[in-house]
């Protein structure tokens, strides 16, 4: 994506439509009945996942994105907070500034090139929670992000990540030709 440097919707739609990662199956095998937030690559995939959960008989799920028709954001967030094993499908909406500490599972049904975005998405499950006992949270990574960046709990050298000391390479063409 030229704007963000991340993957574009067209290539991620094709990838996620054809790959073998089954969000519902992984949820049922690894995180059944856990409050879960699912990060999808596009509104198209968001709706496909939402419908797959419904088809599997899991009715305590909602979706939110900028394309699919949904309830208003405030209502959905209230429902998510109050429903013990709720599922919430979204597309880059609840990555930052969203604080619901009872999230027990994060499903990444997308890849990212951004280390900070990876940490923001996974961090939705890393909140300390007073209302439920949560000694750990589960991450289901369908986008290969852990392989790319390491575990969320690994030490990260943020200073060198954001303040790379390498100087930019000189342009090859002469200034007169520019």
C-alpha cells in the first residue's frame, strides 16, 4: 500500500480467500468460549469470517468496519464489553485506542509489515483485567506475523527501530539532471 507501506486490500483478499487458514476452526480448537477480537485484512474478508462463525452456529459475534452495514460503534462496544464470550470481527478499527481488558484471544487473520501495528493488535489481549481472572491470553496468528516479528512478549529495541542511524543513500543521478 503506497500510503501506509502495508499490504494492499487486493493482494490480501486474494491471499486470504485462497489460503488454508480457517479462522472458525482455529477458534474452536484453541480458544472456544473466550472473548475474542478478530483482525481481518479487508471488509470482504471481515464479512466472510462473520458469516463463517454464524454458519458454524456461533451467534455471539458482531462485525464492524467502514463498509459492511452494522450497528453503531457505541452499541457494539457496549455489547462486546458485557458479553462474556463475545467475538468481534473488524478491519483496522480497534487496533489503537481501544481498551477492553476482558479480551482473552486475539486472532490475526491478516499480515502486516508494521511492527508497531502488530504490537497494537496483539496488545488488545494484553490488558490487565480486574473483572475476570486472566493469567494469560491467546494469540492465533493466521498472517505469519509472529514469524516476521517474534513473539509479542519479546524484547524490542524501539529506539533503533524508529531512529535508525543509517544515513540515506545518495541518489545515483546527477543534480543537474533532476
